[in-house]
C-alpha cells in the first residue's frame, strides 16, 4: 500500500471509529433525560442535564492538559483509552447508579478532551496542505452520519411507547455499549506513519515515554503551548470570536440534549412522543451533514466570504426558535415522568417539531464551519492554542447551559440563545471584516 493510500485508509478508519462511538454517545445524550425520568428506581437521583454539565465542565478544563497526555501516550492509544471511558458512561445506564453515573461523567470529560486532541493530531499527521480539506470533509461526513443510525434505531424501537420500561432501557443501552466498543477497537487498525523527519528534527509522536530528555522536551513544549494559549486568549480577535463560540456551546446543548427531551415530554404528540426523539436526532443529522457538505467541502468556491453563511445560520436558528416557542410547551424541559399536557400557542405539531430539528442542525453547521475556517486562517501559525481556546469556551458554555436546563423554562432558554446569538453574529462580522481588510492588503481570500 502506497503512503498516500495508507493515509487515506487511516482517515477512513478514524472517521468510521468516531461514527460508531458517537452513534452510541450522541444517541445516549439525546435520550438520557427521558430515560432517567422514566426510572422506577427511587434510589437513583441523577439528572441527565447535570451529568452533561459535569462532562462539559471537566472537558473544558481538561483541554489544558490533553496535549501533554497525547504527546506522552501517543494518539492511537489515547483514542483507545478514551473510547473505553465513553463505553463505560453508556454502560452505566444498563443498571443506573447515582454515584457511578456522576463519577463516570467526570472521567468522560477528561477522556473527551484527550480524544479530540488525539483526533486532531491523527488528522494532521495523515494529511498535507493539499489533502487536509478533503480529509476534514471525509471525517466530518462520517462523524455527523452518527446522528442517523442510533436515532433511527430509537425511532423504530420506541414506536408507540409512552413509557420506557426497564427491559426497553437495558436493550437499548446494551446495544449502544457494544457499538461504542466496536468503534474503540477499530482505532487499533490505524497504521503508524513512517518517520519522515530529517535526522535531528523533533518528532513528538515517535519519542519514547521513558526517555528523560524527550520527557523534558515534551514538558517544555506543553508549558510553551499553555503560555501561548493564555497570551492568545486576550487578543482582540479571540475575545470577539469567543462570543460567537459561546453561542455554539449554548445551542449545542439545546439541540443535543434539551430539545429531544422536550419532544419526548409532550403528551399531545400521542403514542409517538418517545419515538419522535429518534426522528428528531435523524433530522438534526440531515441538517448538519447538508450544511457541512455545502459550506465545508465547497468552501473554496465561496467568493463572498464567511459573513453570508453566518447570517444564514442565525436566521435559520431564529426561525427554529420562533417555531419551537409556538409549538412546544414552556415546561417541557423540566416536565416530570408523566410528561406535560400543556399547550404553547398552537396545537403541538410533529411536523413542525421535526422541521425545527432540521433547522437546528443546519444552523449549527453554518456557525461551526465558518468558525473553524476563520480560526484556521487567522491563526495558521498558532492553530493548536487557537482551537484549544475555541473548545475551552464552547465547553464552558455548554456546561453552563446544561446546568440551567434543570431549572429554566423553555422560553428563558430560547431567550438566552437569541440574545447571545445576536451579539455573537455581530462580533463574528467585525472579525471577518478585519480579516477581509487584511486579505485586501495582499492575501488570496477566495482560496480560504
């Protein structure tokens, strides 16, 4: 197998592995709160929202140490170990225990930071300047397709069910645990690249952990990267983009955890309320993949810059929020096991609910593809610290959103996203205008 074929093979394995793991994890996150509210076990007092808040909070803080972990352990083994913790989190739902639920939530927060850092390393090692766009697109498409399969299973498995029994729960989560473990095992198929460095040139991925000199070198690089991140955090562009990033964290929480719970709590949807959670996840995935394909893979043909795409994203999201406000009862996010019989401002419509799922996914892809693009352009020399800050801010805001989702009615959650989304769009525009002005002084903007 030629070196290029080997690299493409590694990218495909990386994408398929993530597809399996996140088919399990995202489906778990989508149904977690619904499953918990249907538990008859009075000894379990956990909350899916609180768990996700812990995960994202720990994930955010762990971004500070994850590069050092990957440098010492290596990207392949880092992903394998992280995948095991993802599987353990899902397995907890087979026989729920409050202490185990929250303990594994902490561990998976650390594992998530290590997993995504190792993923970035693996993607970079197996790409060059000519193939990075193609490889990123392949990985994105495979990752986002994870939204289809698990949710499709939920849609058919829970068809006609108004209550999730113990047998239903165990069947689903045993299947999801096995799927996650399959993805974890697939990481072993990634083939190590030959060392193409010139003699004397450093290569952190090939250093031996037991070598004291290389360990000191790794620590020095880790400290230098940490200092660079702190310095970069206070630059004007990063501060402005942090508002946009904060919005992506809030809406990520909403469409991955809160909205599915809301749909599952609306009794007026009849005996399809639980299966609709899976259908909602499928259409979020359709929106994500469609948006990622249009605005990610064909971005080089965009001669109008990033602002129109972000404007489309916020308009699409505002339409979705407006329809959700009229369609879903206010108490749906915090409804008890019995669900809610209340109405919003219209008779709850399943078609409108699923349309909103598609719009949430499409809008999210608009924001994320353009944020990744502008960060890669502005910080091509300091991409690692810049993307670490991006993940840090996004994770913190996701954690905060999961926390207040335990207490806030739907209208207040929507209002928070509208306000932050409005200002996040404005701050993105400012940075983009400055980037365009910079390009006008000598760079080829149309090729970004």
